[in-house]
C-alpha cells in the first residue's frame, strides 16, 4: 500500500484531533470531532479519486480500511514521541 504525502498528513490530523482528551471542554470536544470527521471525509474522497486515476486493483474502501488498521500504531508512535520530547525538556531543566 502506497500513501501520498497528503494522505499521511490527513491521517496524522485524524489521529491528533482526539475529541476524548481528558479535561477538554464539551464544546472543544465537539469541534475536534467535527474537524476529525471532515478530515476523514476528505481522506476518503482523496483515496477514491486516486483509485480512479491509478486504476489500482485495491478498492478505495479497502485502502481506507487499511489506513484505519494502522491508526493504533500511529497513536502509539505519537505518544512515544511526545514522551521523548517531555523527557528531553525536563532533563534539560534539571
């Protein structure tokens, strides 16, 4: 499965816009959910358009599903990166 830079950026945005963040206000949570939905719709449209252009044997829906399967791994990577940044910042303050 090959991904364009735009698809990767949209996936990152989808993962980052987490409406279930602890301590977030309900209005902010709703806004994040709306933005996430828009990015998911945009990703699906982009994949559909790309499938038509490339005549790929993989359907657009299968590619979208494959992206959904890698989201948990992306979340883990983002959390690990965030932890590294915090550790670096706090180690520099000591």
